[in-house]
C-alpha cells in the first residue's frame, strides 16, 4: 500500500524548492539560438545604425531652412550633390545623411523644378531619419540575462554584428524506462504474449526535446533493483532523471525503494488520477521523477511534475496553452483526487472522453487536451465552462 | 506612388484562395514525426492490447463466482496456478488474463487465507482488465489524414508496432533577400558606411522553420531587375517565395515590377503600418510575398501574410497565442491603416512601445507581442482591454 498520499501541488512545490536552474553556459552561433535563454546581459558593440540614415526617399536638408514651408507658402532651395547653405541633396531610404543635414523632407512634400526644389512642408530636426545609435547605442544593454531568444531578437544580435551568444545549456534529461515485459519501440521486434513496446520513454523524450531539453534515453532496464540502481547511478550527470514504470506497490515495483536507498524518496503516491503511483525524490542534487507505467498516467505526471521542473531547470517561464470551453456532458471525477480528464474540443464545446483507463492511450490521442478537476469536487456538470489545457 | 492600397484581410483572402496545401508526401520514422501532419488515415495493424491483460494487481476470476460478495458476505474461492471452477489465479498489473477468467478482483478487496481467498467485493465481467483491442482494434482507424502528430500520438503508433508514418512534406520556403547595401549576417565582414547586415532573411528563415517549413535562404541579390528575376526563376520549385526588400516606390525598388513581369502582381501596397510597401503575387502557381526591408515592417508582413499562407501550405490550423491585457496608455494609430502596435506586457498590463520607426528593431525586441489596431479607429485608449498576440 502507499504511505500517505501527497497532493499534486505539494509535490510540485517540494521538487521546485530543491531544484536549481542549470548554471552551465555555452557559446552558440546566433542562427542556432532560437528558443535559447541567454546567460549574460548582451551589450551592443556598435551604434545601430552606425550612421544617420534616411528613413524616407526625399531630400536631405537643414531643417531650419524649411521653416514656415507649407502648401501655400513653399520654400525654395537649390539641389546639389553636396549639402550647403540653401542647397539640399536628394536621398534614398537607408542612405547616409550627408554632413550638415539634420532632416529629410519626404519626396511627397517636394516638387523638383530644374536646379531647385519647392518644399511644401516644414520639417523639424531629426525628422524622417534614423539617428546614429537610435536602435541600439554602443554599450547599451540590448538583452538581459534570462531572456529567451526569438527570431527578431536574433535579428538584432545579427544587426549589431554579433555572431555567437552565451546561453545556458539545455537541461540534460535522462529517461530510464523499466519493465521486464518491454520491447524497444520501433525495433521491429515482434511481441511475445505478455510483452509490449516501450512507448513512454519515447513520449518522454519527445516532450523533453519540445520543452527545451537535451534528452538521453537509456536502454530498457529489467525489474531488478540492482539493475535499476545501476541505471540511476550511471545517469547522475543529468539535471533530471525520469524513471518510468515499476512505481506501483506490487512485488515487481522496485523503483521507489531503490530511489529511497540511493537518495531521498520525497513522495510515493500522489492524489491524482490517473497517476497515483507517481514517486519523486532526489539522488544527491539530481531530481528524480518516477512516472507510472500506464501511458495516460505517465502523460499526466509529465505535464504535472516533470514540466514545471524542466521549466525551472531551463530558465523558462512560458505557460501552457489553455482555452475555455463549455462541457457537453458531465465529467465524473474521484473526490479527494485531482483528476486529469481528457477532453475533445469540438468548436468551443468540450466533450469529455468516456474512458477511465489509465492504460488506454487512445483516450489521449482522441483528446485535444485535459481539464484538471480539483480534489474537492465530485466532477464538473454539463454546461459548465472549463479551462482546457491543450496537449502539445 | 502606390496604386490602390489593399486591406490586409483582402490580401490574405486573395492569397489563400489561390494557394493549395502541399500535396507531396514522404515516409518518415515515427520518432522524428512530432509536429508533422499525416497524409493518409492510419489503421492499426494489430489489436492493442494484443491479449487481455490485468489492469490491477489482484486475482483473475470468473466474474460470476464473485456474485453477491461484500464486506459482510465474503465469497471464498481457491487459489491456484491454473484457472478452473472455483479456482482463481493471482495476477500482476499488465499480465495476460488466463483463459477462462473474465475479470480481476483488486488485491485490496481480497484477503489471502492459505490456499484460498476471501473476496469482499463483487466484480462484473471485464472489470479491472483491458480487453483485446480495447485501446486500438485491428483495422481500426487510429488517426485521420490531416492530423498533426503529438508525442502521445507517436506513442500510440509505436504501441501498435508502426515504425514509419506517411506525412505531407514540409513546405519549401525560398527566402530571397535583396539590396545592394546588404552584407551577409554572421559573416564577420565589417560594414562600410551605408551598409547593413542582412537580418530579415535570417529572421524569416527562423520563423519558416518554427512554423513547420523547410526554408532555403538564397544569397543576397543586388538591386538589379535582371538578377532579381534570375533569383526568382531559380527558386520556382519552392512552395512559397519570400522576397525581402526593394518593395517600395523608389528608383531602386524593382521587386514589384519584376514580379509583375514574371507572373502576376496581385497587390502592391497594403493599408498596414508599418508594412505598407508589402507586395504579393504569383509566379505560375507559386505564391510570392514581398516583405518590406524595414525589419518591423518585415515582421508585420511575416505574421500577417506569410504565416497564414504557410499554415495553409503545411495543413496546419494552429492559432497564435493571444492574451488579454489592459493598456497602460493610449496606442496612437493611423486611421485607415491596420496598425501593428508593439506592446510590452508587465503582468497583465500592456505598455505600448513608444516608437513609430519601422526600422527600429528594438521596438520589437522590447515587446512581448503586438496589438492590431483596426483601420477604422484612431487608436486605443488607456485603460481599454486589448488582445495581444505574443511574438513567438
């Protein structure tokens, strides 16, 4: 039997409390840095733009010479190749502003008449041009430590001439599937009666990668305490270990005991359904989350426990995507347990998937997301609006 | 000057109308198929599970022999290794149900007394077991054409023994930066006065990849109609061409004219700001979007025009992430134009970025997202709730 069951939120709090974001850094080419979190403030090594440039096609002028210009009171200025008193210079968008000029009059506000122009709009200094360093000044901090790089951010790094950026390393997640009945997925090996393909490790690996980690999937470990201990021991360079299977309270469920022997078993048994056999703890400073072997329970534990840890390890704060929808029929849940209820979204109507089996993977594949039904309620009524977390 | 300006929604409608999702298919290993869209219905080649299996630790029984059992009226049945009349068999979660048994009594509802058990709960047939094919039946369609694969979906494919899946090819997006003043980004080459690094192509490439495409970034093309024509011509195997720069109405802005000569220029000039010089059309069946050279305008055009096209080409329907927030101060916008207003999110308060420059990249890098201010309004007042689209 399980000892005292913990609530999901307690488990998350305990794990997060004891886990530190990855501190290791590395230099990476900016073109490969999308989604990466920078590990130091980035200061612009140059002025951007490096020269005053025209923001419009038109004429570079001394602003004061356009004073009072208007449609009914045009100002006449000569046109030349060199700026001078009462001489302006034609200019194209993006071109350097000639020395002495401090504004650009838009082409639309000018009529060219031979060797001079008729200017029909006054401009103020700095009008229609980008000043030196206006986008980023030499020495200005353009990004702070902890910023997660998006394509326009990378474009700015490129614009100031940077080629590499220092970022936190992606958390290394070791995934260790356990179970003597398991056969490697995608191996092409056929199944004997009683056997199944190892699919949770594959699923965990895909999520770990999607959530910004560098996953390492270990070979399947048999239900043997010594072998499980060995597998954990050889993955202690990871930032997070995900053990899969063997977490229940049967004779062959060695995982929690091994964790307890090697380090600290913080929790075994959580008030969530499915996912009750989830266990978690630490070996040294390495957090270990033991996911139940049933795929739906494994998914619930990945979302509820592994993901918050991964976000912290990876210096990320991004939230899951949620939508509101009205329930087509009642979600039946188990009071005292946080329920991970699978729901299909049809337009803005949420239809609960009618299956309770933690082993029924198609209850997820037919769902767009899940609704978490709080411990203290006995279900959610048809017609109520629920918040659905989309399964990525 | 621009000819008639089109509205952003008209442009999107015209482009989408004439563009077809990519029809090319390929077989890919399932472990690499996350995010891919399947191109044919997937039918399970086996029953999953392939055998009836216990869903609980307990005893495999003939359900009828437990009839009437309760805490005050236990039923006594013998225990053996082989199921028979009045003989049940101990069983572990996941193990095959022995022939003749049709239910499992949970361990919790049983007291073992030597060679027999005392059962204190009645079970119905199929209770606490997974039937053959319950998750996926042989010949059952588990995914339909057009489904985008998530990790649990891939786990189901692996569970039924599939190793590859047929998916639509990722749209090939050719990115062609133009501009004689441009120097390749990340090249380490220093800039002469008047030059700038080519950053929009890099940004477009990163977005195209993030949005599920296979991007190809061409070399920078000078502002020469013949060279631009050549670059388009050698990329007509793409599903979408993104031309960058040279879209305005200056002397060196050849892109729209070249597009018009080679194929059909559908629009040149859109009522958005920034982004007015956006142009679009088709060469043969290949849609071509011409992004303005100013980076903020390029970003606006990527989000407003390239992304909807890419989603259609890629058979995707996923929406951008949006959040609601209250404006800290007024967004000033230009009536008659759809405004792409950059906004910083501070908690649930949206702070407009105070810059109007389409060339000021830091107006994006300092923003979490953008608010689209409709054409018909003159801005949005402080205190109003706006919907902010997060910049990915």
